[in-house]
C-alpha cells in the first residue's frame, strides 16, 4: 500500500481523545513514529502510543507552561518552550518528570523550535528577533544571530541536518550551512512581503526539495528549496481568526496537509498544487495542529481534543 489520491480520500478518524478541554498549541511525532506528544494551553503534555491508539502519559507543566514541544532522539526526553515565568527552553525527562537542563538566552516568547534530524543540536527563533543554536549536552547557546527589528524568525533544519533555514520578516528565507553559519547565509530568497499576514512556520519536505511556509492567513506558500522559486500557493481553507495554522508534508513529500479554523483537514498535491480532498473530523474548534506520521499511514489533528486518522480501505472514498 502506498499513498495516493484515493487512499487520502479514505482517511477517517480512527480514534478521538476528548479528555482535554484546552487548545492544543503544538504536537510532534517521535522519529520512529511510535509515539505522539502534544502540549496545550492548560500547561499539559500528553504522550500517545500510536500503535495501540492509547494515551500513555500525562505530564503537568503548570509552573512554566509549555509550547513547541519536540521529541529529542532519546525516547523519554523532550525539549519545549516556556509560556510563563521566563522565555527559557527546557529539556525534560519524561521518565521521572524532571528537568535535565534549562537553556537561557531568549528574552521574549519563542515562536519557532526545531530539533536536528541527526544529532542533539536544535534551533530556536524568538520574538526578541534572534535565532539561537543549541546542543542538548551544553547549557550555553552555541551560536546566535540577530535578524533585526520585526524579524519574527521562524526556523527549520533540512532532512540531512546540514542546513537550516530562517524565515525573516515574512519576506526572506535565508539558508545557512550549519558548519559555517557564522559566515552568514549561503543563499537568500526574497518573496513579496505578505500583506496583513505573517509567516508562522517553515518546514523542509522530507525529500529536501521544497520549503513550506505556513501563515496566520488562509494560505501557505511552497518554494523550491534550491532556488527559492515560488511553486505553489495552497489556499481555500478557512482562517478567519488570524491564527497560525500548521501545515506539513506526507512522508513521501507528494502531499501537503493543513488544518483550518472550521476544523476540517485539507490535502493538496505538492507538484500540481491541486486540492486532493477535504476531510471532516468533527473538530469542535480551529484545527491549528496537523501532522502526518513519519513511518505509518496515520495523521494527527487537534483543536482541544486529538484525532488520529487512518485510511479505511473498505468504504468508498470521501469526495472533496
């Protein structure tokens, strides 16, 4: 079985977790796809078993809050941003619910956080107009870049872990070689500045060919990762609240998925830009978080409650 238009149209909600009442603000699959972690506005971290379709653990982070939760390469450790007290990043052991390390340096809200796909380094962008490079093994910042007033940097690693991208002022994408980032970007792509909307996220496709820019508007942009050429604008999903709507790629990079403020999931063909289908999972609020499992035929979406999606191979496909 492989992903195609017909299979996507057969995706339906296989399991829904409705215990949580607060808005989910981030989610992340583990690298092996076996676990999913979410964070929410009520300062809760929840870990789900993707094979069994059950909630494994709930961890409270009431003192510091939690956002931008990310698995490290260790099975029982995560890194996340804070929403209270300070703007530190925190390295948490899920085994005993104890902080391993704090990463101090940002002076305003962290708006972007990405873990390297190959090692213990990670990168963060903040409303303090800085991008910082870190290593889980050391408390001190490994490198810092200032992007100017109003930069609001969003950042991501490429799938090889050798290049990272920084989106600045919702009009420039800068590419850095991780081994010589202090020399400045080796490429800068300029696109027309978004009117009335901002970039809220940046992601490389798993095959490294594309860069997806998510926004707080009713559209996403797709760029060629090598030349910066605009390829697609994915639109037609509802975002009438100006909230950051998450988007992402299927593991084969052939499809782009997105949430919406009306709770529905939208899927496009990456190459043609055509919409494949719209899925209705009965979400009760804006679906800001949506991701595809990196190794299994599974999607996850969340408003306040979480839906796990699987393809139903018995029923007729859903039409867009």
